[in-house]
């Protein structure tokens, strides 16, 4: 059994002046409490929520008598999380200040501070009594409500522009089953390569072209007029188009994994993957492309979607998977075409992406104790389907794709 957690943000309707004023007062007091707790905890090396509450609870209750007592409780949780997060960043030398700062505040609630009124409204306890907040549920919210997900009792509130944004957290336990099938996935800037049984699909995503196109568009726009609104619009469009492609690729992989009850093998990319990749790159545009490719984001989305569908996910070390022969472990050489590799020992010639998915599958099978690959005979060539975006973007599963595709066979 695997426990999944998802957060959904649901906006409220536009608040009345009275409710808006009460919530802004509540937010202001809550922010003061969190700031005081963070300062005290950091200066006195108090990181634990229970210790922080023990030291400051009674003092804060006397200082803010009208504040519901459980806000002190949740503020201690909030402050403890902020302190631990800052110290973690400081150990990695990524902290941007000498001490933790409280710049943005989200009000934490517990089961004593809110009550659901059906699915389209909630009641929140404030220093002026309970107030009702009507919500504007959207499609994603109803998907989790009707999909068997359990709602946690600790949502969060973000107050902004006469609205309240409620951060609901859903949980679900999923039982994972496998039939011994393996689907290996290799993520690249231009395509996502998926090996399903004896076929390899190269799903073209063209993140490179999208990144360069918006980078050029941004330069032209900035040279004409410096406008923050235009910059936000361009950035938002680029982000949304990339996210759309990632989620569609992830859905296709998750659906085929569910149909086959297969294990999905992904690359275990390090947290500082982009920084490591550009350490020796001096070309400014190439550095920008690598940062904007979002390799870890795509792997994470694929993993989440597979787990939601009940498919088992395994991550393996990707080091050397694109440059080692999957049959004899020899170092591959460049072939006759771009991204084409050739083995000097067993004379196998195939694409770099095909090599990667074969090696990923091999590493998983080796970890599981299965026999490694044997050299392929001539009659059992591996089929490779190159799928442009128009071929797969509107599909939900790879077997549904009709063969208006380019089929190649691995050269022997």
C-alpha cells in the first residue's frame, strides 16, 4: 500500500467588507505570532513544535486573549517548520539571509478552527466569532472529492484580493500490483522515450524549440517596451504550455502501465541536476535551455501520475545509461548519424535514446535478480516508433495511436 498526498487550492467568492476586514485582522495577528515564535525559536535553538509550544503558549495566550487558542497551536507548527526549513537551507549554503524571515503568511487551521458546510462552503473561527466562507469549487476539486480521496483536517488559508484561497490536502492509499512487465522511460529535452514490451516510442515534446522561441520573443518584447505585465504573460504562457505537455506525456505512460500492470522504471535524477549539467557550459542560451527543460519536474509528474493509477514506480541511477552497450557493457562510439551510437565489440547500432531505455530496464532487472540481457538475434529486431506531437497529444494510451508513424528497426 502506498499513501499519496495531493493539495488543491480552492478560491472563495468575493468577500464582503465585514468578512474581509475580520480576516485581514486575523491574518495580521497570526503573522505577528508566527514572527515572534520564529525569532524566539531561532535565537534559542528551539526547533521542536512541542518545545516551542511549551515555552511560548501561555505567554502568547495572555498577550492575545481574543485570539482562539488553537491559532497559537498551529502558529507553533508553522514556526517550527520554517525554522527547520531555514536550517536545512543554511547547511546546504542556500540560505539568502542570516536568520529566517516571515515575509508571506498562510494561516494554518486545525479541526477546532474550521468546519465544512457540505462541499461548497466552510466556517472559520476568528477573534470575532465564526464566519462563513462560500467557495467556488472547480473541476480538479470535484475530481478528488468524488475519486475516493480522504480530506485532511488541516487546511490552510491564503488571503488575497478580497478572496480567501483554501489549500485542501487530500490523502489516498493505493494498492500497487505488477505482472512482471517493465516500462522504462528516458527523459530528454526534445523527446520522452518509452520502451513498452518489444517496442520503443519516441514521444516528441520539443521543449528545446519552445524554450528558445519564448526566449527570443521575450528579448524582442523587452527591447520594444519594458512592461512587467507583458513579462508575466509571456512567462505564464511558456509555463502552461510546458506543463500541458508534461502532464499529457505522464498520463499516457500511466495509462499504459495500468493496462499492463507494469513497473515503470525512471531515472533517479539528483536534486541539483540542472546545476551539475551546466557546470562546464559557457554558452548562455544553452545554459538557459538546460535550466528551463525541467527534467526533474517531468520525472516527478510521471511518478505521481503512475502512482495515482496504481502503477509501481522504481528509480535507478541513470549514470552512463546513454553511452554503454546494453548487451556487452562496452563503451559506445558515435555512429553515422546524429544521436546514433555503435558498439565496437558487438556491432549493434542504435539511437542514443533507445540505448538509454534498454539500460534503464537492464539495471532494474539486475537489481531484481533477473538475468541481464543477452545479445539480440537478427530476426528479433527492436521496433522504434517516432511520434510527433500531433500523433500522441490527443491520445490517452500508446496502443490507441494509429500507425501514421515512422517505424525503424535497430540495426544489427
